[in-house]
């Protein structure tokens, strides 16, 4: 039996990543009974998804990384996609390098990834070069996410913005509604659909259903985070009923 400690740096108002990441990794027990996971978080203050709050929150990520490194995680993720993307194209590389340096100065060498980096890296790895996306954000923030993704060489064909600015309310959105939203999304010619381009908007119960419904790969920022965590831990990238990325194909 091997236990893995999973660390997450999350916004203080985030509830979804501490729900969906454990749900995905614990679901692996039916496939890999000798694995166990424990989950640990550090929080950065943020209530409203605005550029000002996102910038202030990001500055607290160093403290969070150091605090989690005290407990010797096996892998850590900066689990806020838009906080990274709001800082400018390619910022996930700068953020990850800075946080890596912070934990190394705390005499640890824990691998650090980010949900933003996990999403774009997974799309590129799987050659999913054209996508349509659903976000909970106000339209200007959705446009920032689109620009970030496209700067990584991935075309965004269509998007839906649900325009919910209160981060607590984003976490209360019903994931079942995504099955209706996805039917309004233009998916003609796309390689994949990002059902939730936000780690706070719940989507896990609908990812596989949406994939079966539209017949195209469906993923989320949270699923991409798990995928990259598993790769980092040298584990098989399989989670039951979690969509294309975690299908093991």
C-alpha cells in the first residue's frame, strides 16, 4: 500500500477543487486498490473573481507553497486557473518556477504544477488544437482565458460565459446544467470541449455524460490537473467516468 500526499493552493472561497480532486483520485481505488491519497490545502484570500482580487491573491501563493511543503507533499498544484491567466500569457511558467524556488529554499523538492499549466499542457500533449469552452466568468475574463489558451497555440472556436462573478456562487452552480449549456456551444470541427475552464465551477458528474452526448473528447481544468498530477507521480492516468483525458487511452 502506498499513500500519496496531494497539496493544493486554493482561493479562500474555493470549494470545488477540494471536492473534485479527492473524488477523482479516490475513485481509482476500484482500479488500483494499493493506492491511497490524503489531501491538504493552503488558502489565499479571494471572494470576487476580479482582476484586482486575483492579483492580490496570487501574491499569497508563495506563503501557501511553503506552508504545504512543511508537510512534505508528494505533489502540489496551484489550483486557480484564472488567477494565473489574468497575470498575462504564459504566466504559469513564471509562477511555477517561483513557487518551486520557494519550496526548495524550505529544504524540499516537491514538484509543483498549476491548473492553468495543466490545462494547456494536456491539450498540447493530446494534440487537441481546437476547442470550445464554457466558463462561469464575466465575458472580459473569459476573453482573457481565450487569449491565454490561444497564446499557447490552441484555437478557441466558441465560448459560453455564465457571468457569475461571486466565487461562492460559482461553486454552487449545478453541474447537471452543463449538459444543456454544451448543446448551445458551437462544436463544429473542434477536437475537444472544455466543459469547465474554471476549477471552481463543478463539472465532474457531467464530464462523461457530456462526452457520450456530443461524441467528442470532454475535459475540465480539474480533470487536467489530476491528469498532470498522476503523470508527475508516475501513476497510470486513469480515473473511471472522468472523460477522455483520464480514460487511459
